[in-house]
């Protein structure tokens, strides 16, 4: 059974929401439910050797998402600097326009937006259509919005026990550059059966081994909503807040997407948003 049309519509709405929240996205290539995403969207370092499915599912079942869900709310307790770079791409992948800026935000106990420290831009972002607002036109001094709920629903198909058979699972371990040992759990939609019906084609979860908190997520989609076809990849990584190890806060978000509408050139964007210089 295919997911209901309303679910596909929510998928596209969520993608557009992420574009508007983080400031841009993209690359060419399209897909429908069950289609393989464009190769540029799938990480090159997927797990090649891993333990069995049962061990992977045991980690998935024990995974907690409190840190993931609260990371952007925790930003209000800190002053932080955010660097954002948004690029518009041609169908061949060449950058046709870019905009970057760095903003220093006071902690949330103070009123007022952040202070733009520097800007850079080149080229002209396309206007109009579904992704016209995805071009970086919003006030960059506004405080970052919470994208966690947009990209990780309460019970995604690769977590829901009833739909796990649609995915292959792999589990590995790693130690991140900033310290914490993690489980690296991957779920890949199968190319047969109910796997072909999944809009989410690949997921990588980074799970802190000590607390079982989800601290990193990469999601790749190949989906179709009415006349719109989408390829997208979203990545979010957390870090422990300096001086407050009980808090997990955003480290970086990366978004890359393309939506194709008949008789129009695919809208292609990508963005990176990095958070650093945390202080209380």
C-alpha cells in the first residue's frame, strides 16, 4: 500500500519549511517513491561491514531523542555565532548565485535580534514559483528556527515496527572529532516490496553510546507529490555545549535539494549553517 497522498504532501511541505528555515538548498535530479535518489545525495562512506540486523534494531529501539528535539531551544541559553552560506546551482551543478553571512546572537535572555558581522554575495537568485522564497531574502539577524521537528517525525517508517521490513539496517561504531563515541546506524529502503514505497531512501543516525541520545541525523529522500519530484538530503549534527555538558546544541546543518516542476528548470539550492563560539 502506498502512503496516503496527504503524507506525501506533508513531505513536500516539510522540505519547503526546511528551505525557508535554514536559508536555502539543492542539486539536480528527481525521483518518485521507490526511485533511487541521485548519487550526489547519498553519502559516499556508507557502512560496508556491520553487525547483524538484530543488534542494529536493539540500538534503534533504545535510542532517545530528547537532545535532538531540544537542541534549538537550548540555543536561547547561549550567545552564539552562526555562519550561513546558500548557493543556487545550475542543472550541471555550477554555482550561479551565492550569499553568505555571519551573525552574532546574544543569549535569549536579551531582547532583540542578532548582529550581522559580515556579508558576501554574487550572482542573482531566481524569484517566483514554489521555491522563490527559498532564496535568502529573510532577515538574517532573526534567531535560528527549530528545524528538528521538520525533519524527524515522531515515528518515521524506519523506526515504526510495522514498516521496518521495508528497510535494511547496518550498525557500526565511531568516535567523533569532538569526542563522544557513537553508534552509527544506517537504514536503507529496499528496492523491492514495501521498500519501493518509501519516500525516505536512506537514513544515518549518530547515537551517543553513553546516553543513547540521537545527536546526528542524515536523511535522503526521493519522492513525488502530484507534479513535483524531489531529491533532497538533510544533515544535522549536535555538540555538547561548552561549560554545560548536559546541553546538546546545534553544530551544523546542511541541506541539499532539487524539486522539478514540469516545463520549468529544476530549482536547485544547497545551504550550510554552522554554529560556533558558544558562550554564556
